[in-house]
C-alpha cells in the first residue's frame, strides 16, 4: 500500500493537466492496474521482489578453484571438526568405565548396576562431554527388570560406545560427501573404501593390482541393496543403519572368529573367490561374459530364456556382461529373499512390462525349464501340472495376476522365482519332501 501511495504522490507532482485526472480514485485505480500487471517494476528504492542474496554452490563450482567452493569446503571441515571434538576419546572412555564400575553395586561386571543419582555423580566427575550422552530419558530407556530402578553399567557403557562409533563413522563418511548433501555417489563410496584398505589387517594379503576389483566388489553390495531405485547415490543415513558397514569395518580387527571370513562378502577370501569365479567363466579371457559363458554359472542349470532376459534388461557392452553387472547378478541369485533381489527377478520375469505376471509369462519361462529337462534326458513336466501350485505359492490379490507386492508379501517368493529360472532349484523343490 505504501508503494501505491508513493506512486500517487509522484503522479500528482508530475501531472501537467489536472483536468485530465480530477478524481483521486481514478488515479489510484490506474496506478494499481499498472503496478499489478508489471508495468511499474519499482518505486524509488522499493523492489517488487526481494533480491536473491544466497547463491548455492553448484557441482561446477565444487570442482573448480573458486572462492565459493573453498568457502564451502572450509565451513564443512570446521563443522565436522567441531562435532569430532565433542566426542569422547579413548582415555575419556576408559575413565568413564572406571567411574561406572566404582559407583555401581554388584560383584561381577555383568551384574553391576547403578542408580540415576549415582550416574549423575559419575557425570560430574567424568568428562564434560558425557552430559551429551546421558540424560534422564536415556537412563529410563535402558532400564530393565521388574522394578526398573537401576541400570547395569554394561548397557550404559555400550550405549556410549555405540553412539561414539556411530558419530565418528558419520564424520568419516561425511568427509567424502563432496557436496555436503547427505549422500555418497558411487565414485565417492569407492574413494572411501579405497582409503580404508590400508587400515584393515585382514586385507594385508591382497595385492595392490587387485585393489580396484576389491573396491568394486565391496561397493556393488552397498549400491545393490541401498540404492534399489538406481539413482547412483546412497544416503549416509542408510549406510549407517545397514549392517554392511559393520561387516566391512570389522576387517580392521587384528583377529576374526573362525570361518567368519567365509561368510563375510567383504573379506579377502570372499572377494578373491567371487573374482576367481568370474575369471573361470570368462573362457575367451576378454574380461567380459557372454550369454554362453554366464550359462555355466553355479550348477550350469540356469535356463537360456532367463539368461537372455537378464542380458535384455540390464547393462551390457556389445552384448556382453562386465564385472559390475556380474556382481549384481550374483547378489540377486544369492539373496532371493531380499526386496532388491526379488525386484531384480521381477524385472526379468515381467516380459511384457505389465507390472504383473500372468499364466502366459510363467509358461514362457517354464518352457526354458522344460528345454533343460530335455538336455538332461529327463521327461519334461507339463506346465499345467504346476500352474495352480505357482499361483497358490504367492496367493495374489487377483487370482489371475501376480504383482510385485504380491510376490514380496509371499512366504514362498524365493521358491517361485527359482522354479521358473533354474532346473536344479526346480528339482530341489519337487523333491523337498524326500530330503
């Protein structure tokens, strides 16, 4: 309104012919119309829109040697350092553990408990940083038992240890978050893994020439399970909440439990085995896998139709599969009960991209099973004999269509996808009662 009044005053001052505009209301309407429809952009020093005073640092700026990029980097570094300084170091943690033990009641460490007022005494004598960890709410959440008056000191100390580890890990990951957006791109995650390798005694035996393949093997598991929409990036929150980071960072320990390496995807033993299998399949030694070479995977009983569909749906180079795509393939086949693996299978099975599977698509894939039976001199099983059983396994909302959600909610999804793609798995299911 002030802008309009200022405009009216200027019109009056500049008006050479008062008879042309004798009514003030007409003057107001005329000026308001011009102001509303953009014919007057500003009056004096007052702007119609607030000027832009913040310019976001773009990716181009981040990669360049510009003042905004340097300022952004320096600010983020100082912020992470400030958070890191607020965390308990090893000496402070040891002192805290000694105080908890001193002010607790009980004989064995596992039985020692402490009350809230005793805990406040511990906090007053321990590092001032402890105030950020222990509160009345946290104490209440850690209480167990019938009376729930005290908390065992193991739970209290474990809580602090985990919170400290989580924050330190978050800071370590944030260093690789180039744009400070709360996520890591695949290349940034690769840099993180590559920098961790020298700190892992369990990986000392790996030759340096194998490091790029090791990094690729590690990162693919993160990307496959934590980036199901294939955006090319993973939120830091998802990395921290998953169990994968724990499995990877445990390799920094000097010793591991017996045989644990065999079941850890990130161990040197596992990664060498996976890469060795890839090289074994690569008969022509060109670093890629053809459909015929991939057909020898596992028990060599995957159907040709299934392999053909894999090559149609997922990234290949001149009709051949590279190591990254092979790792996705392996992860899907070895984790059929997981959401991401079932999504992988459903994409392959949905030949018409209808977002559902019907009797036609299932019969199409089962024809591959029948062809494998003939190759192995077995009497082919009729699709009509198992069609109803396949639908009964999933129990879809629509009795004629199986959606991805139907498959996901089924308790037999793993068997369903196996029966349609792998002869060996089909016979294992058929003979399940005999074993």
